[in-house]
């Protein structure tokens, strides 16, 4: 097991990995060079804005303002960066398409998963999703504005919140993602169970107030 990477535990005709703190901050060019040795091509890096836009990584000419990318071409690498927000990787069971989405609470509540699935152009029943390292439900405390943003979109999200102290809740990002993917009819969901805040192998903005980021990448071989 290479401590520099986490490899998804799913069976799909795609390749994917998530970097760890051991590899280093992927905003650093030297770290990107080390990552590049594991990949068939330079990733399609994004300027992430906590939105819902998904772009075609096959037409990536430079960092574009978006929070997800997809491709139907082999050897094209989709990538998102995170350090508490949840990376969601998607792959078609027939090897026709893959995607990566950056799902912090803003993007998740606004529908970045739904937008990414729609952009892929594949029936959801053919897709599998893997939920990458994110801040866990035992530590991720949020205020009423976050809870209201989710409930305004979907009342089912209420079960993902646990009252913690007056005016504050613990939010399970993984639970919301599973709800959203299930509602879309996505065939299978795996991953989750990580906590970037509790596990020293990951960067965590909330724990360390660091700008450092990890990368989640996926491609069709």
C-alpha cells in the first residue's frame, strides 16, 4: 500500500486515486510532477468556486471556473482538489464515461452531483460513485444557514443533521451524497467513512487552517 495515495475500492473499468498529505500539497508544482508520474496525462485542473458547473475535460485548455469535469475519452484525467470538502468520483460500468466533482456543502446543496451526472450523458443506472475523503459527521459542525440551504432543496436531508448545541448541527456530507445519488438512480455507491479532520494522513482546512489541498483524479484507461 502506497501511503501517498488512496485508491477507490470499487470495480469499474476506470482508474482513480486520491492523494494524501504524504505526497504533499497538489497546488505545488513539484508535487504535481510526482502525481503526474501516476497518470496518462496532465489533469484538467479547475478553478473551484463551490458551484455546480461541470465541464468537458476533453476540451480543457487551462484552468476553467467549474467544480466538476467529465470525459468520454480515454487517457483524459478529470481532477478536483479538496481538504475537507468531499470529492465524488463517478464511472460508467461500461467504461464510457468518468467524472470528478468537488462537493463541499455549498456545491452539494446546490446540486453539483446532479449537474455532473446530467453532463456525463449516461443513464444513472449505469453509474457507480465513490465518495472520497471529507470531513466526517462526528466533527463537521455547521450553523442554521447550512441546514436551511439543504432542507430548502430536499427535506430528506434532515436525517443527515444531528443537533449538537444550540443553533449548531453535525452534518454528514456522505449521507447527503448517498441520498442524492440514490434519488438519481445511480447503480452503486461506495467509499465514505473517511474523516480528513481526524485522520492525520489527510489535509484538513478546518483542523489546520491550511491552504494545502489533495487531489482526486479519475480517467478511462
